[in-house]
C-alpha cells in the first residue's frame, strides 16, 4: 500500500485545483465518449456510481444510459465498506449518505446484484498502460471485483478519468484487477486482459 499513498495524495491535490467549470466541461465530454463504448452500448445492466466533488462526472452518463433503456445500478455503502446496490430511478431519487456520497433511495438489491451487470464503471484516481487502476483505498471496489471473479462473472470494467490520470505505473498488489478500458476527455483506451 505504501507506494499507492503518495500517488493518491498527488492525484487528489491535482483534482483539488480543478474549477467547477473544469469538472462540468470534462463531465459532458466523458459522457459522450462513454456512450460510444460498445461495452456500455451492449450492456442491459450497468453498475455505476454517482460522482461527487471533483471526481470525473458521471451524472450525465447515468441519465444517458437510463434514457437508452439500460438498467443502472448504483452502490449503497454498507457499514463494513462493502457495497449493496439499488436501481437508479433519476436524480430526484438520490439521497445524501455517509461520507458525502449520493445513493439511490429505492429498494436494496443485495451485494450480489452486481453479478448481473454487463459493464461496471469503477471510480478511480489513475490507471496505467497495463490497465491497473488506483482507487481511493477504501477497499469497497476490491470486494466487488473479488465477488465478480469468484462468481465467474466477466463484465466489462471501465474507469472514467481526467487525461493526466493515465500514468506510467500504478503500484499493484496480487488482489488488484486490471480494467478493460479507460475513458478520458481525450478519448478511449482499451487494455488486453
């Protein structure tokens, strides 16, 4: 973990310099680019998340997917940092939860609901040329990825980032899973598994 902490601090400091306008502009471009991904176009169910703060914006993408008839699942953070899931029913059905997160107010579907997703959008801070993703370090998505792997589920794993967050190397550990694609304002990059 020690190699990850300094990189996390550096990336979070860079995000802190972004203006609201920077974040909004990037979110619009990210949504358009992500909607062009065959991995998302072919999925009937997409597990995603609601961006907060200066994270690369997902809200326009959530609405675009839902408008296309895709079932969008959003995480609900459990006390042990694992994730439950609930269906996204629109921005008016999001409620503020712990840690400043926005979660759906609908029925909980259980941690296993993610197994039915054809694509999973993962939050992250960076990705490297091998597709290794750097998360925030809470372990929630490590559990999701382990759950998918244990069940033999193989959804497309996609991360949305800013252009400068595609880095030369992300320190990785044996439990880390590479992603299939990264979407940045500059374009899409796919990684071989």
